[in-house]
């Protein structure tokens, strides 16, 4: 008797194994041959729409093999998927071991397969389907599939829209038209963290029109210490648009936010603390144009020496490369010397008798760093030792 494992029908007989291999090998002729035999002998119903390969070794013992529908989708075989659907196999198969066929079709950008699978899935199945914490609508957007697939999902299947997830995907693909369509349809009684969306817009494609629309919203908090994780991904952004702008934004973005931020609800001392921290973040991340803008709002009481240290620590890897380049060209070691821009300016002069191209490249880069140093810290007269590895994220998360 063929095995049934937790409700999944597992291939065991020679004919069942032959069907499994036919699908796996993209053999349309053999697949139809065995499916027709099972249908004629009225054995097709026993699969209950979910037929899987032989049991396989898993981390906690034996697990069912891959569903043949998942195999067909993974092979990007549109005809095979259509055949299986026509013979009654479920479109909604898969589990934590195997992504659903629809997600495979979306990932492969196979529009015909996506349409066919959606047509065979119910509203509930589409709403419950997720992969790595993301739903179907998110992946349709992030993969930039045709708009009619999105419309089919929303209007024909009446799938509930998760606006937070959808807008995150739209911002990542930088689609202004689609952003407006979704953003201005958010129900009044639905919470969407627009501060996080604004932060995401600042650190991704920096579409100034999207940033402008989000920053106009009265519910946006321009300054917050809350952290927000964008789904089950490695993307992490602060729920603080001003901090995101100080870290990775442009002068245009920081000026736009600066005009729109509401400082009336903060005490004067708190506003000054915000300004100082934003300046420190811009310095720590080497964001010169933003740091120069924020400098005039920062307090004179800031520890300039500490800021300069943070700036140099951010540039540590670059400085190390320059130092190594100079050592290689001159044959002189400078391990005993403090690693900072002032010393590098002196060392770069030693390259004058060596390869001209290397000399110009190194001197130009050092000149950029020196310009940054003199613009931000014109009165600094201290040497700062930054020997050792340092991550700029340590600076960011202090604030």
C-alpha cells in the first residue's frame, strides 16, 4: 500500500514513482500517460490533489518528498503545471520545506503560470499564502510583474490589501504611480507606520516625490527612537526619518524634512539634543553635504574631538588602504605613526617619485578627506589615534 504521511500522499508503487520521475524530468508525454492510467483506473482521487515524492531525510527524521506541483513550478514548466491543474492537483501545496508553486512562478516571472495558479486559488488561500513573512501581493510588486496581475488579485479575487507590506514593496521598486494609487486609498481606520515608510524611502531609491508625499502626512514622526524591521529580511531601518536622512540622505532630503518637522511639541533643550545627535550621525557616516547643513544647528557645546574621532573611525578602512599603498610604494612602515588624515597628507608627498597614476589617485582621495576634515572641524588641533577595527553602526545605534 502506498504511504500516507500527515495527509500527504507519498509515491511508493512503481507507477507512482514513474509519475514522480516524469514530472521531475519535464517529461510531458510520460506524465500524461501515467495520469491518464490513474484516471482510468479511478486511482487519481486517492492523491487528493497533493502527490509527493518518496520520503526524504530531514533534520528531525523522514519528511515527505517535494510535491509534484512544486517541482513543475520550480522547473518553470508552464505546460506541466497546467496539466497537473487539469487533472485536479492543488495549486495551494507546499509547506515550510517547499515554497508554494505560486511563489516559484512569481520568482521566475512566469506571467502565464502566475495567472493560471491565481485562477485556481481561493481568496482565503491567496490571503494565507506567505513566503519568508511576505504575501503574494508583496512579491508581485517587488518582482515588477504586470499591473493586471495585481488588479486581478485585488479586484477579481478581492484579496485583502496589507498596505504596510505593499507600500514597502512599492517604495523599494520606486514606482511613484503605484505608490499614489495605494497610499491615497489607505482606510482612515487602518494603522500604517508611515514614519517607517518615509525612512525606507530615504534609504532606498530616494524618490523625492514619494518622500514629499509621506512627509506631508500628519501622522509621521520625524524623530523617534523606535526600531522597525521590514519583514523577515535583513533590511533594518530606524523608524526615524531624520536619522535616516542624516545617515544616508541628500542635502535636498534633509532640507525638505527640516522644513516640515514639527518641533512645537518638543522642549527647546530636546530640540537641541535632536539637532546635535543628527549632526553626530551625519559625521559618523561621512555624509558631508548633510553634515555641513546640520552643522549650523548643532550646539557649540558639542565634544568636537569626539566627533572627529567618530569620523576618522568611520573612514578607518579607507585610511588603512591609503597607508598600505604608501608603505608598498615607499618601502617604509608607519606602524608607529598615528593613523589620521594629517599624517596621510605628509605621507602622500613621498609618492611623488613613484608611479604617477597611483600618486594622483591617492592624493586626490586624501584631498577629499582633508577637505571634509577642514570643513567640519576647522579649529581642531588634536591628533586622534583610531588604531583598531570599528563599525560605524555602533555610532548609529547609540542614538
